């Protein structure tokens, strides 16, 4: 179905509801995982987040920079990012499609830009225009941006990733944090990650 300025994305997502579960081993790989940090890092942190979720925006803008500096950039933790959709889903889906279109090397840079402008874009209601501006910042023309949002194969792959998160990984809310197979409740700051790592080390 073609997309336009009034309806960025038209998709049907079937997400299974279920209780969050603690796991005894790191979550298995999923299609489309985006990784931040060294593949040799001893600890895996899986993060499920959505570009339209204000709590995700707060975490991304306020907590992630310190976590990156202290744990990811130093090779202590590998962050595995998994896409999830929250309302407005058309904005969240379009942001992910844009990031994928820009490409893996700059995927997280696109999300940095989206989360930095999230409040302004959502409050202003100009979802298309806000994401188009970001796309242009990363070198896309309007035609290329439009094509990215009309890519049905990319949308189907996104829907598959979100379904896996909801059905297999039992994700219901964002952000959700899974540290070496165990859910970390509440807000994940650099300090709470330090405590979680210490607790995990003790067994």
C-alpha cells in the first residue's frame, strides 16, 4: 500500500501478550539485530525500544550516553538493539525504515537524531516533515526518503522483527532491558547497570 504524508505506514502487527520472563541464558540472536560495542564484550545487554516511546527517548538521550562511555566503549558490554513499535506506530515504523535505509554504519546515528527531536516532532504533529528533515541531514533526497517508507519488503521484515520480540521474547513495554538473559526492571542508568553487573557476578 503506498504511503503519503497523511499515512506514513499502514501495517498490521499481531503481537502476543504475555508476562515478562527472566531467562537463564542470553537471548538468542534475532533477524536484524543492530549491535553497538565489541562483539568480544563479555556481557550482552539487549534493549527493546521504539522511536515514538517518550520513555525510550528519555533513556536514549539521558542515560545511554553515560552507559556508552562507561561500559560499551570500554568493551565491557555489548548492546544488542531490537526494534519495537509503539504509538504512533506509523512514526516508529518510518523512523526504523529510515535508519535501515541510511545503512548499518550510521543506523544508531539516525536514531540519535530521531530521539533528540522526538518531542518536537510528535508535539508539532509534522511526522513526515520531521523525519524527512532527518533523512536529508543524512544525505537522502525526498524521493529516496519516500522510497524508503514505501519499501514493502523492508516493512515486512520490520513486522517480522516486532512479532519475534512480542511472541518469542515476551516484550510488552518499552524500553525493555535484558542483561545476560535476565530482565532489568525499571530505568537502566549507568549506576543501576553497575549494580546489575555486580549482582550478576555474584551469581
